[in-house]
């Protein structure tokens, strides 16, 4: 019976050591993950400060310029539309005058 207890105790010791090693591995993985997360966070902050923020500033300047250009284009299109409508009205009036003065005379050949 003493032999069986020695074997059992030896196996329990091996299992305890394995459990302790597993716990150490889990703690090490947690520490490594925390370090990786901090590194990625710092890299993202640096990328934001060096790349994203200046690019957004440039994009905002371009959008402001485009807003001004689109306003100018809208004004020009409105004026062009008014000129076209006035020209169409003038041509219509000339056509009506011509039709009224000629009274749709037919030519006899």
C-alpha cells in the first residue's frame, strides 16, 4: 500500500508543478498582451498625431475651397439660366411678332 501512495503522491506533485507552470504561462501571456496593447496604442496615437491630424487639416482646407467654388458655380449657373430664359423669351417674342406681321401668307407659285 505504501508503494501506491508514493506513486499517487509523485503524480500529484507532477500535476501541481504542471498547474503552477500553466499559471505562470497564463500570467506571462497576460503581461505580453498588455505590453503589446500598450505598444499598439502608442503607435496609433503617434500615427494620429503625425499623419491623420495633418491630413484632416488639409482635407478641411480643400473642402472649404470646394465650398467656395461650388457657390461660385451655382451663382454662375443661375445667371446663365436667367440669360438663357431671357434669350428664349426674346426669340419667342420675335417669332410671335413675325408671325403676326406676316399673317401666315401663302405663296402662290
